[in-house]
């Protein structure tokens, strides 16, 4: 059973050698990056050496170019 998905995930997590983030935090950051769309940002807010907040910022063009398309 050494090739089970959970075993492979454990191996992957050990090989990443994460020092500040948990696997759950990495997964959530990845999800937010996928959600921000064409214009957006994901801000990581650290306090006292720990990830405390993750802010997702979505931006939208507020004007159209002369040809009627968004810039």
C-alpha cells in the first residue's frame, strides 16, 4: 500500500519542507488565485511570523476603449 494517494501526499508534503504555511493554507491560496479572474490580487498578511489573513482583491476595468472593447 505504499502507493496509496495519502502516502504520496505525505511524501509530497515532506518534500516541500514548508516552514511558514500549512498544506491547508497553500490549498486555500491556490483556490483564491484561481478565483481572482483576469484582474486580481491575493495578499498574504503576516503578523508575528504567522499567516494571519489572506485578502482577495478583484478589479474590474471601469472604462472601454474607443473600439468598444475593454482595455
